[in-house]
């Protein structure tokens, strides 16, 4: 009987010790998990040593790859400055080339930190990503051959309008003018080639892009320069990434104070747009009321 009591007490004591050890181990694991969860997003980028930015490779003068294989353009100048101020070196950039329709998915899948691919703010997109303060203003425009100029939406009826997929131009015409036949292309360069080849009567896209393209292709003009309301182009981050969003907004306000975007316009956009377009028609310096 005495032996049974002793055995019982030993067993009970062992269970208490094991339970305490388990609780301690669980507490340690939970602390480690919490420490991981609390790791700053900014610190993660710094530890990685590179800023991952989604950009275009075929949309001059905003984002493109030149003959030397280097990324150039208005968005690229901004990407470099962000990398310099966040990581400490403007070359510490990982460019992720994107098409318009892939921009949201790149953020959702955490393949990039920031999208700078000429990303227009829309209510539909705001449901899926978080936009920082804008750095450009834009409207939808239509470019057409000088020999058959399109100056109004009414002139598009019965004609084929080319649009790149995943753009605000595509959304606008599908919603507001379903009677107009749209010819859609995945790549922006392919869309412009289709216009030059006569596979469509006109092409709709952000007017800022069209100004530059028409300046380089004098047989075409943006005779219909503005449709719908004025929109804004802004950097975007993953939905809920408040820390990076707040850093971006502070950074953009600082850049606005030093007139960074006017200088970037003079370097990249002015040569493409020509003298007829003013920087103030395109550039946003600091926060705006939308």
C-alpha cells in the first residue's frame, strides 16, 4: 500500500514537472512568434538589402528599358530615390517588370514592396491595395491618325478602339460606352503597333503617355485629350501595410518640398512631351485633396 502511494506521488510530481516544462516551452515559442510578427516591415526591407519595385519596361517616358538594357524613366527616378532614402543606396533595387493587369496580383502575392508602374488610383483598386499620396495627375485620352482624327467619343461609334488590358481606359469605355468595339492587347507596345498597322482606328490610354508617344510619332495626334474626371497616379503597397504606406507618404511630402517631381519631369518627361505641355499639367508635389 505504501509503495503504491509513493508511486502515485512520483507519477503526479512527474506530470506536474512535464506540464510546467511544456507551458514554459509554449510560452517561449509564443514569444518567438510574437517577436517575428512584430518585426518591422521597414526593417525587413533593410535586412533584405533591396527594395522590390514593380515597373514597366515598355512605357516610355515613364518606365522602359533602353538600348543598353538599363531601366529608365520618370517612375525609375522615383524608385531610385526611394531606394536611396530607405535602403541607403539607389542601386539597391530589384525591378519587377509588370504588365498593367498584373500590378494588383504582384502586391497580393508579396512579390513586390511597391508598385510604381504608372498606377492610376481607382475605387476598385483601392479595395485591393493601399495607395500612397499621388505624384502625377492624368486623364484618359485618345490618340488617332492625323488622316482620320478622332475628336469626340461620338466619332468612335462604328469604329475599333484599341486599349491595353487592365487599364483605366479599358474600364472607362466598358462602363460608359459599351457600344464602342474594343480591341484589347496585353502589352502596351503591341497596342501601339496595332494602331500603327491599322488594326484599330484609335487608341485610348492615359493622356500623359499619349502626349509622349504622339510627339515621337508625328503622323498621330491626341485630338481627344481628356475624358472623364481627372485621375491621379500614386505608388501602391500591399493592403494593410500601414507602416510602409506611412513611410511613403512622409517621403513623398519631403520630395514635394524639394520640387523633386518637377526636376524629374524636366529630365524625363519634358523631352518626350515637347514644349506644349507644362509640368504643372502633369506633376503633383505633395498631398492633394481628391
